[in-house]
């Protein structure tokens, strides 16, 4: 699956388009995780499915959004 196809699938998972900055960071983190899994755990059929990379990228984007929200909320309380 190409990067563009993965980005489209990630947008579908999230239910909205992914910004360029969010995508760049999520794509790099997802690729790094896949390399790490391959190096230390090997591949199994699940990780070779086309949607696996999109799901990883979606998780990183959600994580970044939640972290940003938490930081803003904490700053507003202080």
C-alpha cells in the first residue's frame, strides 16, 4: 500500500482529513514501529494487512491530539 493510499485509509478511520503536519509525524512513527516489530518480533499475517499501517498512523494522530488537548487544558487551569 502506498503512502497516499495509507493516508486516505487513515482519514477514513479518523473520519476527517489528516493535516500535512499530523500526517508527516504519524507516518514516520508508524514506519519506525513497523521496522521495530520486524526486527524484534518478526512479521505475522496481521501486520502485513493493508490497514495495519493506517491503523498505526491513526493511533499516533489520536495520541497527539489528546496530548495537545491535555496540555491546553492544564495551562487553562493554571
